[in-house]
């Protein structure tokens, strides 16, 4: 029997470990004996070679989303990409309109940025999702105005795993002459992405959610005369004038390799993670009072039983996939989530987004989809990845069952 390494890491939605193959690529561009030069140094061969590495990575990232390499703008991560998309686009196009539309359960990098824009005088319409965590095209249509210039809705929710139909939402935005942005940090490698087919104008990307390094990301900016983004960081005019700063060759090369590997392993990764999800759900069948905040099958709120597991795993061509398999947000009735988190000291999980984990308040995402406060406070997010094993799942289940039983047993 394989004994898993402790603690068991089930928080892949917060960050993924760097794939060793990615790390091997990154280490080639750091020391004096390697290709360490500044890719903006065009006066010597080493600078040219570094620039070629950056451009190869730009193509790898572009290929992963069906874009042109010239449409990829390097950033420090998805948070900066989101800021550049929202602030940069709205400031550059304020003469066309001052209104944008987003949802109440977007990542904090969108929510806080939209609030900052409101203080600048922009108007924001906040859409409330259904219990499945999604905004429907009809909702968006009703919210659009003549002065709406931007719609921002995430592809995959980071706490629920729910999937937006971004093609349908983008079509509504375009019907009103607005630009469509999506935060795809949790979507790369989990759902198919094609910016042309899905009509996306701006897309935020992150390396560290896809087995790449932290500290690097990208914003896809569609090459079109009407799509102008004002720079937030000045000094050198790098990245077509949209994002100045010396490019970190090693991190960019790592992101490119991570996205290339993701394409190569897309089917294998998702098959592996789906098997782990089903194993995890089956292991919770005998635990009373476990509900899923993540939409499984055709129902919004699921008790974890044989019926819900079968619905979540049925290959039904008439039913679109509603959530990515790597994220499960579960409520344990009658158990305080923080107490359960502390009891599971040998399992790395979270009560929600890593960006909000210091708060003791219920997840705004769970409250935003109508989850009762008591259940929101009883919820944990489990997320699996490429390096999660069946032994990890089995041992985590043993610890979860023991912890839940202990917390529900009244003291003598």
C-alpha cells in the first residue's frame, strides 16, 4: 500500500506545483553560464537570443488559446492582467461610454478593480448569478446599455468550478458594441479555449494555476483598431506600449513550457482528475449531511450520494459540462468550516479563494449564489491536480470522515 506524503495537497485551485519539466526549462536562463541576458538588449547576440526565448514562449501561450502571438502581453500574473484589462480599457475608451458589466462572484482581482473604477466615475452593473454560479445570456442582455463598453465575466469560477458559456456571453456583449473580457486563470487546461471561436476580446491568464511559476501571466488583447488599452505601468514602452518593464526570461519561458505541456496532456490530465473526483465523491457517500456547492450533473444543490455521483459522471451529450472536475466545494452540515480546516492539519485545503483566506467571514461567492450563511461557514474547497494520487484521495477521505465524525460528536 502506498503511503502518501503528508500533508496531502488538495488546494490546486490556489496554486499548482511547478512541473519538473517546466523547472528544467526555467533554470536555463538564470546564471552567468546560461542565457541570462535582457531580452530588450538588441545591441548584442545574447540579447537577441533571450528575445527569441521570450517570443517562443509567446507563441506557446498564444497557441494554447488560439491567438496570434502578437496578441499576448506579458504581465506579472492574472491579477495585473485583470487590472490592465479593466482599468486600461475603460480609461482608453471613456469617450465611448462609462459603463461596464460584471458579476458579484468574480475573483477579487475583478471585484476590487471594478470598485476602484466606480470611484473614478465609471458605472458598474453587478449581476447576481444563479445557484450554479453562472450568469445567463438573458441576464446580461437585460443589463446592457447604449454606453456599455466592457463586459467582464470569468470563464471558470475559482471557488465553485462552475463554467460560463463565454461564447454566448461574448455574443451578447458584441450585439451592443461592447468588448468582452474573461478571467481564464482557472480555465486553462480544464476547458477548451479558443479566443476566435469564443469571440473573446481580452483574456487574463496565469502561469501558476497551470504548473508554471508564480509571478508571471499574460493578457490576450485582440488585434483590432477599436480595442485600445491604456498602460498602467510606464517606462520603456515594452509590450506594444501596454506594459513596460524588463521581461523575466526564465519565468516567461516557464509559462510557455507549462502551456505547451498543458496542450499535450489535456486529455490525460482531465481524465486523471475526473477519476480522482469520482473516487473522492464515492468516498463521501456514507457521510451524512454533505452537500455540494459545485454544480454536479443537472441539479444545483447536491447531497453527496450515489445518485449525485452518477449524474456528475454520466456521459450525456445532451448535457453540457457545468463544472470543471478539479474543484469541489462541499458543505458539511453541522460542522464549522474553520474547525474542520484545523482538524484536517494533514490535508491542505481551503475555505475559499486563497486571496480571501485570511477572512473569517463566509465566502462572498457562496453567499452570492444563495448559500445559507450556516452552510457557507461549513464549506471547504477541495481541488485536485496532475500530481494528486489515488492514495492521496483515499488517505484524505479517512482523515475527513474521522474529523467530521469527531466535530459532530457532542462532548461528554
